[in-house]
C-alpha cells in the first residue's frame, strides 16, 4: 500500500471523526437539564424525551477529539 493510500485513509478517518463529533455536539445542544436534577449527569432530549447520561457523551467527544488531534499530528 502506497503513501497515497495511507493519506487517503487518514483523510477519510479524519472526516468521519469530524462528522461524528459534530453529531455528538449537536445532540448535547438538544439536551436539557431540569432544575430539580441539578448536579446529576442525566439530561432529557428536548425533542424526543429520551434520557441521556451526559458523562458518556462528553467522554465520547473527548475520545474522538483526541483521535482527531493524533491524526493532525501525523499529517
């Protein structure tokens, strides 16, 4: 596999991570905490009512961001 193939794979992975990160961040913007839930890590989706654990979403965004940074370093 040549240099071009590796660069293409990295570029595709970078784009995929970027899109996934934006999707997670978009989800975070639609979550609402209720005043009685202050201090908890759970939030409700404003459109669907589904309850999410914000810690898990934030950890996922952090993991993806770290992978993005690693890909940028190798560029």
